[in-house]
């Protein structure tokens, strides 16, 4: 007989050696969700000691190189009608508790998307993180596990839908050292991609892991496989986030002195609204001294307000819309001989850049050159 679920929402976490992150995660959940289920997969640090200070459920699961298996065990432990899945290096934000609870009372919804900021000072994208506590909804995939296929199946079977709610998650883990995960992630990704070669994001992640390991050739090979996977898709299957393999491969090839023009042109055809690709097109146009083309691209990016910008499918470093593009505009105007305008853009870049002193020096040099050529 099926257990009667309690009203409200359970947060489900799987953790291992997360002593540096777990407390802030729990603090963001306590008093906001109705239950916290923490499943430990073999911590040897103080994770469980820290977690034990809070009124949460602590369960244990033997790690078997399968993230879905661990997550699905956590789901099976949850006792409330809704589940939020979250990681230790993430923090949960609910700006309007009343609106959030009203969303959870909506019987026409099987799941909710929220806004996920993947890094500090980045914009957000939509991520399905809240769904009904339903035995039909389970994760699949050993790494970069997915729940949306089973959510979509429930929606189709029950005539319900996925909504969008005004809550957010901030991910902070990428700012920490990631190299200790390489020995786990690389073989997991390789084994998974051998069976599921169409997972573009996993090709991007495998390339990133090789890059962190110092193997740039293997990184480029992984990204090239991701590009091939995108090319094999129909246009309807292609998502903006698939552009990440193109961006990574273009940057790597350019740094290695390899041709990029054809690859960049194809990327822009597939993803015309992808802003990082647009900035790259401006950067490489400037390298060819095509200042008018570069200026047009950079000016469009500078007009975007990064503090409120939102793209449902992909996140951006907010620096792209502030000091990165202002410095690009400064260099464009300097090469065009507009030294006073270059100085102005360098000063604008200095307002938000962590390298403000260097930019102020460049502004002064450009201003001095403007006086000499006046």
C-alpha cells in the first residue's frame, strides 16, 4: 500500500565530503522546506557532524558510481508531496513564501522550473528542480543524471504540466578546486558517453575535465565529438546550451593557432542569439582590424543590462555585459584612433573590473595619446 504523503515539500540531497559547503546549504533550507533528507554516500570529513546539528533526516547509501541510483534512493526517503533536489554546494532562495506555497498547491502541475545561477555573478537559466513525489518520477543516467524524461511522461499520462516559479538556486561549488573530482568524473563520463553519445553537455563536461587535467588535445577531441553530436541533431532538437561545445572548441583552437573561422560561422548560424559567440565574433573581427564590425557587436552587448538579463536556456558571466565588453570597446576605439573614446571605455571597464588599476592606467595612456594627437 502506498504511503500517504504529507503536505509540503522535502529537500533531497546526496552528499560526500561536503564539509566546506553543507552548512550554508542547510541554512538556506531550514524553515523554508518541510523536510530535509540528506543521503550520505561515504563522507570521511565533518559533513555528517555538521549536518547532525540540524533537525534533518540522515540516510546512508553505498556509492556505486551511479548518481541516479543515489538520487533515486533519496527520493524514496522523502515523505512530502513535493521534492526539491539540491546539492550541498547550492543555496535555495524563496523571495515570496506565500507565492511559493501557492505554487505547491497547484494540482495541475507535475513539476516546477526555477532560476539557477550556475556560478557567482552569473545570470540564471531555467532548471527543473521541483517535482511531485511520485514513484514514476525518477532519475536516469550515471552522471549528469536527468529527471525530466520521467516528468514529461507523467505530464503526458496525467494531463498536467510543468510550471515556472519565482524561486532560485545559487551554485557556488565551481569557485572551489575541482581537480579532486577528475579521477571520478573522467571514467564515468567516458563510460556514459560510450552508451549515450548524443549527450552534448556531457561531451562539454568531459572536455572541461581533460582541460583541468592539463590534456588540451583530449579536451579538444571531446569538444569535437560534442560538435559532431550537435551536427547530427535536427534543428528542433538543438538547444542554446549545446553551443557550449562550440565555444570551448573555438577558444581552444584559437589558442593553439588552429583555424576557427568555419567553426565560428557554423556556431553563429546554429545559435544566432548566443551572446558569448557574438562577443567572440567581435573579438576575432578586431584581431583582423575590422573595427566597425567589432564596434557594432560590442555596442549591442554593452546595451544589455546584465543584472536583470535572463535567458531560459543558458547563463552568462555578468562581466560580459560590463568590464569585458567595455574593455573590448576601448581596444576597438584605440585601434580606430579614437583615443579619447577609448579612455572613456577603459574607465567604464575599471568601474566593475577586479583589475581596475590596470584599466585606469590604460585609460590614462589613451587620454594622453588623445591630447598628443588633438
